[in-house]
């Protein structure tokens, strides 16, 4: 399962194959130069410092400068290339996820708070990007560096190298046993952050209710508990991660101590030169950091895989059902409900039972009833924001289930109880979506018909006035007038006012 998810993550690198290959090439060059550092130590000590060879005295400084130059270029190509590819992958994932969210059924929004969805879009996708790029860099660069350093150490002395190689299985066991714990904690952190953002969003949106009903202490306590949970899981993740590093560090130090002891004995016995000893010890010291990074990369991978499961869960979530194939070009507007039943997901009781009625074209019908009696449910069923449990809804005698969803909604304008406006101009809010091509004259006519022009014209910028998030610069009645103007501009055959006065 992990491999399947990771392979899917790597497919997001495909559009940037050339840049990714250049980044990988830079990493390979950087890894190949790693053994060159201790390799220069042996001729530097044995040849130039101890042996005082003139050729070595001249060549070693030039070699050090050349090596530093190559490593600098390779490091820039590796780091910058990584950032470039990573940002592209994160951007693509966020766009794909956002576009998918727009197509999900209303029931998805009912089951998931906006804060929870936002946390996935921002936090989880960021972790996925790190797993798809940064983790790959570490795996490639440091694996090659470890292989190169080990090869050089074996070349110098295979007996000493055997001690160093004993680190690898020990580290592998640590990684294996820590992986499931890190994955579990990653999932927990993501859920906790989603809950924390949800509480923050509710407190901000409902700040008036919080103040009027003295809910400050209550909201503060909710936020405290949520942040405490995030901190608790983050601390446990850090503890697990650090324990992983400590064990690797101890194992590496034991192996290093054994090598130093054994090499010292060989040096005393005259079987190892000073240059060879320093070169081997330097290679061993350089080997520790790549091994540490390889163990730490497991955290990124596990966090990324946990986030990927969450992100792909939304990307793979079924979109709105649209089995309809009929696309009527023009309709009269007759509407009939036949024995309609509706039960919302997860609720046993029916919201609507055996509802039947008939509405003729150009007829105005009011549904009157107590709050919760199902008026809004009927309004939401006509444009198929929810699917009926049983029964039929007919438009001009055609079952709306057989009509293409986009075609059906093009015939309907809805002004809901909760007016939704966007942080844009008044004109853009009236001429929204498919209405964006409307002329200024058509927008003004719609505003006049909704009795909205009288307050719009009082603004200095009139229709070009930016109204803020959800029309916060407007009163409740003004917001509703803008929504009504939008519905009028659409000029749909079916106009639904869900407790909106006109």
C-alpha cells in the first residue's frame, strides 16, 4: 500500500522530468564528490606534509579549490532544483484538490467542516510535497554518498570497513520499528490541526454571537484543548523522531570507537600510515551524517504518506452523480413532485415523506410551514443538490435524474437562506460564473429589478465597489438584494427563493 501511494506521488514529477533529472544529476555529482574529501587527505598528509613532495604540494591546493567549485555548483543545482520542483508539485496538488472539491456533492460539505478541508489543502499537501521531492533527494544523494564512502573505505582497508558496515542492519531495524509509530502520529497531527482550524474558523465567523452570548471563555477553552492536542501529538512525534536519531547516533558512535581503536593499533604496528588513518577516519566521520539523514527521511516519508492518504482521499472522492444525458435547450418550466421521500445520510428519520405537488409555468407558489418542516429540502432537491431517496421530480414531464446536471441547473436560479457573496465587486457578484459575460446595462437592469441600485449608487465606486468577504461591508438586506439581482440576471425559467423576501 505504501509503495502504491508513493508511486502515485512520483507521477506528479512527470511533467517536470527534465528539471527533475537535472536536479538528480546535481545530487549524483554532489554524492560522488563526497568520498573525494577524505581521498585528498591521504596524499595531502603522506605526500605533501610528511613526504614533502613538491608535486603534491602544488596539486593538493588546486584540487581542493576544484573540488569546492564542483560541489558548490552541484549543491546549488540540487537545492534550487529541489525547491523549484517541490513548489510545482505542491501547486499542482493544491489545484487538483481544489478543483475536485468544487465538484464534490453537498453531502461531503455537510460531513466535513471548512476548517478540516482547508487544513488538508494547506497543511497536508505541504507534507505530501516534501515526501515527493525532499525525501527523494535525501534517498538518492545520501544513499550514493554512503555507497561511495563505503567503497573508498573498503579500498583503504576492508577489515576496518566491516565494522562500519555493521551499522547498516542496526539502522534498518530502527527504521522498520519506528515507521508505524510515525505514521500513526502523523495521521493524529493532521486530524488535530484540522479540528483546531475548524474551531478558529467558527470563532471568527461567529464573533458576534460569541460576544453577545458571552462565549469568549467557552471558545477560549475549546481552542486551548485543540492546541493542547496538537502539541501533545507533535511532541510525541518529535520524541519518536529524536529517539530514532539517538539510537542511530549511539550505534554509529560505537562503530566509530571500535574503528578508531583498531586503526590506532594498526598504526602503532606500522601497518597503516598517518595519511591512510586520517583518510579512513575522515570517510567514517562523513558517513555518519548521511546515515542520520537517511534515518530522518523516514519521518518525512511517513508524514508524507499519511498526508497523501488524506489528500488522495479527497481527490478520489466520488463527484456529484450525473447520469443524465438529456440537455433540453428550452423549457416551459412546469414542475411536478411525485411521492418524494428524502432521508439525509446518517439520519434515520425522513426529512420529506410522500410529497406531491404540481407547479405550472409562470406560476408563483409559496411553501409555508414551521422551521424544519422541509421547505429548504424541497428547494435543494430541485437543482439536485441532494438526491431524493425515492419518488420523482419532473421538469416539463422529464425526470430530472435523466437531465444533464449542468443543463438542469442552467434553468434554475436559487436565492438561499444564507446569502453567499464573494470578496469582489458588486458587479462581479451579480454577474457571477456563467453570467460574467453580461453587459453593464444588463447588470444595472437586474439591480434595478431587485431594488438594489438605490444603495449601490450611493457608493463612490458604485458597481465597482469591493464588498469584502461575504459582503461584510453590506447590511443583511443589501446582501440579499445583490443575491436576488444575481438570480434575476440569470433569467432562469425556475426561480427559487428559500425564505428570501422580494
